[in-house]
């Protein structure tokens, strides 16, 4: 019986084929080894870009904040001069000394008020009763009204000129008040009344203000009385102690407004750069529907000689755009490097195959 032997036609790998396989394996290993530093590079790019962009935003915001603060301080200095002028007028002093001598002061105050562009200018006696006012012809005239409960009167009647922010007890409009004591004479220390000038808050809005910034101006208690975003109005920078809330209530500064703190859900501070994530409804502070969260760079200034503190909220959405842009360039560079490595190894593979032919 004859057996048929089957010939093995399998050919052993030639050295050049082994070289090609080696190059392909080497390429894969190299790509795997590059993966870890690539991930590290991408993470570094994100962190570096975020810190660099936020620092840039902070520097630019600080410049705008200082410019805006200088604008307000310049306004304040002007109001100080006007208040001093009206408190030292001879006709104001004489009328407070002799209130029964006939009142021509109302017309004088009206003219003065029109000239300086204020909301109202009025004179109070030492009991807090308004004896003359620029709005004496108005239905909301201050004449005869007693404002002795106001902080600006309590401070001025003690001899100290001061500022105050409050909702008008008569007009129900928020305003800035500048009050100065009226002395019985230039060299006298006897206080016989108080001169007050009230301004609308439109004076806090310069025409060249950056519309992209959210401006918050808070009084010395931290109550936001001005903002170019009305959702922040009557919020507080921080939660107020009960004692402070009672003081504000007694002064009737903000009527019946709810003084709730800003809804800061996350905040961090590094190298004097403060980042906050806030939640606020599109309808206002008391509405809990349609809320959104947003990150801001928050920068503020505090002036011991001013009645207000200014805070800017700067949108950080540009940070994400910068990160995406830089990641794109890094990925593009990485893709170019990998392509170059692949093409180099492919060229070697073709060269090895050609030599084996």
C-alpha cells in the first residue's frame, strides 16, 4: 500500500518581511508611547491657557474698574462742593434763624437745583422738618415733611457732612443724597439745620462704560443699589447680619425690598483673582424658575472715603474659546508629527519591500 506524502508549501518568512513587520510594530509602540505625553501636553495646554487668559481678563478689568471709580469719585467731589455751597449761603442761614420772616428760599433752591442738574435740593431745620425745597410746587413737595429718621440727617445734625443711598420716602425713587450741616455763621459752631441735595442714579452711568461688564455698586452695608443688570438690584454682596438689617429697616433705606445675598454657588481665589459661579433667575432675585449658572471674574474696589464699593462681574466665556483655539493648534501639531512618523516608517517599509523583490 502506497502512501502519498503531502508537500508543505508554506514558506518561511524572509528577512525583509520580518523587517517590515518590525517597522509596523515599532510604529504602533511609538504611537502608544507618545499617547501619555500627548495627554499631558493637552492637559497642560488647558491649564496654561485658562490661567493666562483669566490673568489677562483680570488686568483689563482692573483698568476699567479704576477708570470707573475715578469717574464716580470725581462726581462725588463735585457733589461735595455743591452741598457745601448751599449750606453756606447767607439766605439759607438767615431763613433758618428767622423762619417767620417770609420764605423766598424755595425759588432760590429751585434755580440752584436746575443749574446743578439734581433731583431735589432742600433745607431741614434742626428737628428734621423740611422748611424749603426746590420741588415746592410739585405734588411730591418735601416742604413740611420730616426726615429726621434718615441717616444723612442724623449724621449731618451732629456736624458731619455725609452721603447716603436710599429710596425716597415721598417719591419712592432710589437716590444718592449729599447732606451738610448748616452753621449759624462762618465762625460759629452752632448747627441750625441741614442742607441736602438728592441725585438720580443715572449719574452713575458714564456714556463710555463697557456694556459687556456687569457693574454692581453697593453701599457700605453691601447692598447693591445700582447695576446695569436690574436682576442684581437690592441683592447683597454677602448675607447681612440681623443687626444690620434692622438698622437698614429703621432708616427706611430700601423700603420693603428683600435684601437677599447673591446666589454664589461656587467661588475660588488664587493670586488675588476671584472667580465666582452664580445662579440668578432671568425674572429677578425672588423667582426660582428659569435659573442659569454662569462663571464670572469678580473684581472690586473699596474706598474708605466713599459711600459705595464698586464690583465688576466679567464673563469668562472667552476663556473656553481660547482653550478650544489652543487645543486645536496643539492637536494639529500632534497630528502633523504623527503623520510625519507614519510616512517615514511607510517609506522604510516600501524601501524594504523593494529590496526584497
